[in-house]
């Protein structure tokens, strides 16, 4: 069987290493931990995940947060007008 992803509008912000204030405005500060190497650790429903520079942080349909690699993000999402 084949399935198509339901069209869902999501909120996302990209981690650019110089926009930490934007990130903590987007995601609750207790769910995110900066690392010395520029990565962020994000508390997700599946546990802690690494968000590297230029990854996207997505807010899911149930209010959860998780990182997404740029190539996957571009293949999966498009801007909403």
C-alpha cells in the first residue's frame, strides 16, 4: 500500500547559530540545551535529539518539537502563503 502525508501546516524555525533568542522564543527554554560546539539538544517525545547548525526545528501538530535536517525539510515542506 502507498500513503500520502496529510497536508498539515507546521511552524518551524531554522537554527543559524546566531539566532538563539529567536529559538527560545519559539521553543520552551526547558526543552533546549546549547552545546559548546554549536549544536543544540532538544527534548522530544522520543528523547533528546541533536539539532546541528542549519537544521530546522519543527513544532508538531501536538505541540511537540523536533529537529529536521535541511534536505528532508525541503523535500517535505513548502512555504505557506
